[in-house]
């Protein structure tokens, strides 16, 4: 393990001591106190580095400027999320380091043993130092690996006056995993950048500037109650209304039957009883046109249920969650993608372009006029107790970040 890997490891372990799972269904932002504590720790570190314009909002959005040492450079931003995903495991992370991994079984205290047959992707990391969790939780490299990478790159600039750079503005935001709520709570006047980056995907070399357009629909069915013994011609069952509504959609356009750039409508949740039943749908498509078509299909199918159950009621509420980063690319900001490609080349990293079947904080910020491509942390198996982070690949992400910050690509 070299000096950079050791530095990244130290930072990651320090940040991992603070549980920061976000919680779905919580109306406040942040949805957990740990995210505030992590933001406060980062604030202290940024102060020690000499950052300026440091601001921690009531929603725990932390922004800061790292002043440039040369004139005429563009102002570039980085966005990392403070939260880790809640997958019904322990919120407390217990990382375990396997040095010089040689393909052996990884025996963990709290989780099942990881073998090469279970995780064949580990073959690409033989000989590396790899960080795992003990199996009781996710590792949390999504997104604390990114936080460690950005903070270490900034500290490198602080220590080395020979590295020239323009102004750099960082934002650490809560609740990415529960609807990009932190990004939506950002005061963008405190993030005056020409473009920005997120570090929020997986294997070494992955780069993303194309994501889903995403939305959510809530469809509420209201029926008429009656005692079963005298229900004929009276009862309107909202559960059956919901069932008939779902039957109108193509099973070929569900998550389990789509891949690549194929979009879907996902029946995410249902609850209700004899009088009211509510259905939650997620809407996803890379194509804006097809995304809008899917929203219209929901509305049309709701109208069909109204016709089928004239004495019942159907209400549809549709909201947009985020957009496709690609739709924000212009001739003026395309350089952000060009520079990312060049940073990979400069560090000998093969580019792996990914049309993400999901989104990032940048997917929302890009809809506000700031292009925000995404690139790799080096960690794998996000949202799993078998998540792991090869530190050499984390170093690769750090080197790309430093190249982008200094314009050396």
C-alpha cells in the first residue's frame, strides 16, 4: 500500500465511524443526525485546509471554496453525498482490510464468507489491498469513498504550491439515496461553478454523462364499501381497481425485463383497504420523449379505470425526480466531458462509458443549468453487504480528480 492509498484509507475509516444512513419516509432533510455530524467534521477539516466561503445550511448542505492560485481558470465543482443507503442492515460500519488479496475466501465475522465463485469480479483485484465490511452492513464507499477522494485531493493542493489550479467549490449533500433531497435543497448561489463532477459509480474507468429521466406517480383508487352479504351492485373494491389498472401495463416494460437504455414503469409499493388503495409507481427512461409517453400512459390507463368503475374515483399525481445529464450538454459545457476523458487517458485508465440505469445528484443539478458528469470511486457491489473497495482503484479515482482540479489533463 503506497502513501496515497494509506491516506485514502485513513480518511475513509475516519468518516466511516459516523453512521450516516438516510431514512426513506422522513420529511426532514437531513433524514438522520449522522449526516449532520459528518458534515460538521468535514467543515472542521475544510477550515484547517484554508477553505473560504464555508457554509453549512439548516439542511446540512456543506459548501466551501478552495481558492485558486492562478488566474484565468474555470471554476469547477465537486458534489459528494453524505448519506449511505439503508438496506435494513446495521447503520454502523465495521470495515475490514484484506492486504495483498490472493483469491482466498474472505471469512467475515457478521456475514457469509465471500468466495471467488460468489464474486468473480474479485479476480481482477488479486494482489491488491481491499476494504470489505464485516458483513453486518454495507461498506459505505457509496459515497464516503468519494468524500475521501475529494478531501485528499484538496489537501494535496494545499500541501503542494507547485500544483496550479483555479477556484474549486465543493458541496457535500445529504439524502441522495432517498430522492436526491440534499441536491434539491442546495442554494446554487453558493455553488457558482462553470461545471461540476460527482464521484458516484463503481469500477475503475466508469464514466457517466447519461442517466435516466426519473419520475414518480401516486395513483389513488377510492371505492365504495358495503357488507359482503349485500354487496351486489353496491361494493366498489379499490384493491381490484388497482389490480385492473396494473394489468393494463406491459410486463415487458418492468425493471426485471429491461436492460441498457430500455425504460420501465415499476410498481414500487401498494397499500390500502376496503375504501382506498394507493399505488406508487416509478417511471424511468433515458429518452425524454419516451419518458413523457410513459407518464401519459399512466394517465390514460387511469382514465380507463374510471370508465370501468364509474362509481369509483381515481386520482393521479406525477412528479419529476431528476433528468438525463445528457440533455444538459451544450457546446459551451461539453469541455467538462472532454476533460474527464483526457484525465482518464493521462492516468492510463481505460474509459468505460456507462448509460446509468439510475441517477446521481448531478442528474438533478444538471437540470438547473450546471453540467455534472459522474465518474468512478473504484468500489464495487454498492448497496450490498458484499460491497468492497480496492484501494488501488480508489487511488486511480484520486489521480483523475487531481488531474481535473489542476487542469493537467
